[in-house]
C-alpha cells in the first residue's frame, strides 16, 4: 500500500473522523468547522504538533501520532488553512 502524502484535504478528513480516538469523538466534536482554532496557524509547527497530540490523547482518548508522520503533518496543514498566517 502506498504511503499517504500529507495534505490539508487529508487533515480535514482526519479532523472530522472518529478514528483518531476511542471515545467516538473527533476534533470537530469540540471544534466544529475549526471553531476556536482560527489563530492556530500562528503557532510554530512543532508546538502545534504537540497541541494536536495532546488533544488526541486527552480529549479523544487516542494514541499520539508519531512526529513527522503524514497524518500529523496533514492535521497541522489543515489547521493552517483555517486562517492564513501572516508571513514575512
């Protein structure tokens, strides 16, 4: 099976999926349509990865995604689409 390339589309799919946890919830359960995450793009990527994994473990009762994994990169990529960060 071919590896999945990171993409915002894959991130949105994961964001809305209950597969990341064990309690039947998704990221969208607490953040419908990305609500409350509009400024997430301003976070440093590694910090954002840490926060995403904290939510997966604590709120969704799932296992943290490995650093550098396509799924974690996809989730971060999707969060960055919610509100474009100002770049220099």
